[in-house]
């Protein structure tokens, strides 16, 4: 995808044609081997790093005049710092192995026209003093970029890096996630997980997509699609396959006879009813040492209004004992509130959000000081309760 960006966009192509060593890493535009002077007057080379604003695979006008820089603070020929561009200094982990020590701010009166304008302006500011000290030194090194990254996305993911959370998103990248059950809640889990850089997403469900599913799933199912009655996993794999790779559709239910399909899964969202099949899934996930989350929703129609409880329960290799105390694995006798089959899209979505947030906590994306492994949300009173066990 990165190579295509340079062929499709005149500003990026011009940078390479002129000999600058530029590449796209994650959602960042990098110009490497930029010469500058350090405080001792020594010529060194660093990397200018810019966010990248795209509409699909087409660059837009830069959304900020600020850049990051990997290297020491650049100096003038007299070894004094270039104060005109000073912005902030520190340590900035921008993700994908890109770490910067400084950010610079230099804004033309009318802003930057494009990325060629932006990157060459900063390159000139930094390399100018170095050229006074060493003849012929330049950021135009005329070197071919190294092999480009292989992303799970079909187009460059620019959301994380532009807000500085690329390094956090990387913590999810090695995951092989299973979503077991694509009813209302499971489909919203997919919608959220698909937008993270996980390596694989395995979908398990044997049902076909019918009318009632369309009203409790993300997006809008067309009438023609409903007439075809596709398998749920095939439909959702097709929808989210337009955005990313690594979605694997399993058009069958999991039970004791095929739970070994989960062998290479690192994390699972269990969105299925209680019973022997669920017990087999839970036992298999435990046996392979996978962490997983079980979601539940129980709503009742009483005196003309709906009310009930949403539940998210985590199970990790370090903490298993609480799970069966909070999650039923047996067929319900009808008296359990969680057995009610009433579902509405907003609560399906909320249940999925609570589950995905907890997954990200377990993987270090979100802060998790309490380490709760069981939570419930009660619609009456907006009561959210959580406990470590």
C-alpha cells in the first residue's frame, strides 16, 4: 500500500524523485537521513516525522504544521540551538518502532500546500547549517527505501498515529481473536475489533442473516442481501474484508466436537448462549491458555417498559476461579434473567463496547488500576458495578 501511495500522489512522488529518503510507516510520513549539526558542531543525520492526512489513498493538505524529529536537537553553524522551530522535547513513542525526541513548529503564513512543501521546508532548516560545515552534505541521498511494511489494512491507518497512540495500538497487533457468535453483541464486537491491527479475526456462527438480525447489527443490510439469506459469517467477513485482511469465516457453531478449531486463538469473545456447546468452548479456551471475555444480556418487559442487566466477565490464565461463579454454562430453566432473548441494538452495542474496552485493558492499551474481571450494567439507574473476582 505504501508503494502505491507514492505512485498515486504527486507530492510524495516528487520527494522520492528528488532523492529524499521518504517512506510511510503506519500512518506517518518519514524523511530519513536528514543532515543537521549537533551541539558540538558535528554533522549527524536524523529523521523528520509527519502525520499523514489521507482520503483513501490520496494525500490531503497537511492538517498540522508540526513535525517530530528523531535525533539530537539541531543547531546553527555557531552551535547555538535553532530556536525558531523549538516546540517540545521529550520521548515520543509514535508506534511501529518510530521514536522521536523533539517536535518542531514552523508555519508558513498560509500553511503548507502539500507534503513536499512541508517536508522539504523542514529539511532545509535542519540541513542548512550542516551544509556550511561539510561541503555537499544533503538530505537528498538518492537511496531506495527498505522493504515496506505489510499492514493488515487495505488502506493506511492514520487514526492512531495522528493522536500519538500508535505504540499502544501495536500491543494488539499479535492477537488472533475469535468472536464466537455473531448475534447482536458479537457483530458490534467485530465492528470495533476490525478497526484494530490484530493479526486475525476468526468468526464462528452457523446461522444465516435474517430480517431480525439486520435491526440489531451495525451498518445497514440491503433488502437484496436479506433475500439471499447469506451465512452471517460470510456477510460480515465480506463487509469488513473491504477494510482489512485476516478475517476468517467459520460457518458453523462450535461445540464439543469441533472446539479444537480454537487451538491457535490468543483471545476470544464468547457471545453464545449457555449449554453444553458453551461449556466445551470455555474448557477448550482454558486448556490452551487463552484469555477470553463472556458477554451476557438479560432484558425483561415489565409494566410496559424494558429493563435488565448487561454483563462482561473476563477469564485469564492468572484468574479463572471466579468465572463459573458468575457465568452459567448450563441450559437455563427459564428463571434466569440472562435467559431472556429480548435484544435491542443500543444495548448490544453497549455490551460490545464494555467487552472491547476490557480486552484493551487486559492488553495494556487502557489503564487498568483495579483489574476488574466481572462487571454488570443495570439499565435502571445506569448502575455500573465491577469486581476483581
